[in-house]
């Protein structure tokens, strides 16, 4: 296919709008050619993941754009970074690397991006509408935007995200297009216990199972008895995007492009149907659990960043108790959520109970954990997927309730009864 550029595109590519736009346009055009796109399309918003420091290349590219006068032309939010600017004393990394990470953050703010510093931009007050064309990076945010909001973004990574924001253009390819958004594989829930259906662990292990099977295909989940809320869908998409390359999923009766199974499939027969049983989900949990025994040093929650409702559920589960003095408990969240939590009086209570609140970053990418030689516990499949490799820590994946009880007890506490083959026909 031949990529057709508009006159405005050609002007940008030729340097008519300055060297920064020319560089950004070159990246967008090369990507479009690689994807076989016939044209570019306008975007109305962007979310940039490149602000997370991964080495000098990320800083050099951002500072090159900034030095050439780059300015974003659409509203652009910034992903979680490598530093918690509100709680700088939490950083345990190399001081020099911390300075470079701060320079990277400053470069993106200087280009006009909003200093939101969250991996959950869909929890901000302003978020994309159904059908809106955007360019979002960060795997869980991409899955949520496409699946839950019904906005349209392909899977964008570092450098492409800021280039789309600077040019306002993206390839007309992938999940931007109708034909690539229909499901081709069905996951049907079999007989699960009622307790497993209501456990916060279900979307985590189900999403991981889905991601490990589908790769970059679009799946649809059928058989969820009650329409799940946004936090459930966030967990599912985050896990699926970590274990696979899932940029979009459907849940029948819950996501906007799947009012029925037939609509989600685009009126066609699926290529494959997978029946999900309790043993499948338990095996998935076990694959994400690298620690053995009851020893526990850390509980890390909020990957992706916890919502107000998720923090509220944690507060309710904690029920006025304190965490065990031998266990460090971290909850990561966005600044906007923290403001609301502060207003509700929860933040002070959490800190008094021994909980550390983290903003602007995440504990699996930034050296924050005080202890990594002993096991950590999490309710996030994404954290469990990445933390062993990133931090060298052994992990126990569990429900939020199990994490709370373990934090209070000072040791791993699990409820294995939920995995028993049940008689509830999902």
C-alpha cells in the first residue's frame, strides 16, 4: 500500500513547521509505512509513556525535541514517571539516575504536556469519549481506552507517543479502524464458585490467562454474571496487556462495543472458543506466584494506580486495624485520586495504620521497596508479572482482601476455598 499524505502532512515532513515537527513527522510517517497505512488521521489527545526514564536514549530524544522547539498540539497527559515528586524521600535509587529522570520529566512538561504522572489517565476528570481518535501509550491505558471508553488508539510506545502529540497525527491503522476491533476468540466462563466470581483476583488471573493465549488478537469474554465495574475491567485489561499484547478486549454486556456476543464478533463465527475452568485460573495464579511459605516483607498495591473506589475498599477491609510492624505496605495512586482521598480523611488514617502512599510512579519500576530479599504480596497481576525481573523480589499474587489480612497478620494468608469447582453456572 502507498501512504498518501495531505498537503499539511507534506509541509510538516519537509520542515515547514520547524525542525521538531519535521523529526516527529518522520517518526509518524515511518510507522505508518511499516503498518501499511494508506493515510494519517487527526488525533484529539495523547498520553505519553516516554516520560519514564529507561536510559540516556529516552532523555536525548526528549531533549532534542524540546531544544528544537517542540510543543504538543493536542491535550497530552503524562504517564507514571521514575520519581515520586510529592514524596521524594521514598526514592532509594542512584542519585545521578534520579537527576536524569527529573530532567526527562521536565523536558516533557516543557513541551506542554500535563504533569499528571499516572498510568491510569482514564481516572482523570477529562477523558476521551466514545469513538474519539487518540494516541495513547502505556499498555493498560491503551486497553482501557479502546475497550471500556470505546475511544480509538493503536498500541503506541515510547517516542511515537510524543511524536503523535507534536504533529496531531497518527497512522490510520490497527485499532483505529472498525475492521480491526471485532473479537475473533471467545473466552467462556465455566463453573466457578460464587466466591471466585466476586473475588478481586478473578479479573487479574482471567486477564493473564487471556493475554497468554491471544497474543495481539481481540478477545471477548462471555459468561460474567453481572456487568462488572471499571475497576474490574481495568484489572482485566492490565493483566491481559502484560501477559500478551492485548490492545482491546470485549466483555459481553459490559463494554460499549459488546452489547451482545454477536455484535462483539462482528456477526462472524469466532476462530476459537476457550472454556475457562477454576483449575485454569488457579494454575495462572500459581504461575504468577514465585514465593513459597508464609514469610512476608512487603505488600504492594495500586498497579495500575488505585482509584478512589479501590482505596475505599482497602480502607473498609482494613477496618481500623494497623498493619504488622514487620510488613511494609505501599499503595500507588495518581495525584488527583490522592487529593480526593485526602479530602475524605482516608489518607491520614492509612498513614497512621502504617500504609505508605506513593504517587507519580510505581513500585515495580522505581527503587522504593525497603526490602527485596524477602517476599512481596500484591493484588496486581501486572506487578506480579514484572516485579521479579525488575526488582529481583519473589511475589505472591492474591486478592485485595488476602493482601489486607496478610499485612495485618505479618505473614501470607490465603483462602484457597474459592478455587473449588462449583455449581454456579456462569
